[in-house]
C-alpha cells in the first residue's frame, strides 16, 4: 500500500466520495488528491487517515494516531499532495 500525506484544509467545505458503496465526506484538498491519483482501471491501495481512522471515535483516533509513524514507515511509498 501507499500512504497519502495532504493538507487537511479546505475551508470546511466537504465533498462526497463513494468507497465500497459507502459515502464519505472529505475535504476539498483530499478530493483533489484522489481525483489526480485515481486510475479507474487500476486497483490502487492507499492509506488515507481521514478515511482509515474513524474521525468521530476519539478513543480509536487516539490509538490510530500512535500508529501513524509505523503506517508511513511500512508503506511502499508516501504520496505527498500539496494541492
């Protein structure tokens, strides 16, 4: 898998994406990164904190934040999106 590092900003505006039949609301910055990285005909495993971590569960979020160093270290590569 690859890991995505990006700016969480975007003025609070959220954009819907569909992932495995579920709707996720993401920042404009993340949406732009996904549009740029996506290749519709190629499977692409990418770790994205806003999607991989349940942002409304503070306990899970605290545990997952401790693991982020290992996640980025074990990723095949880290993709940086500056917008």
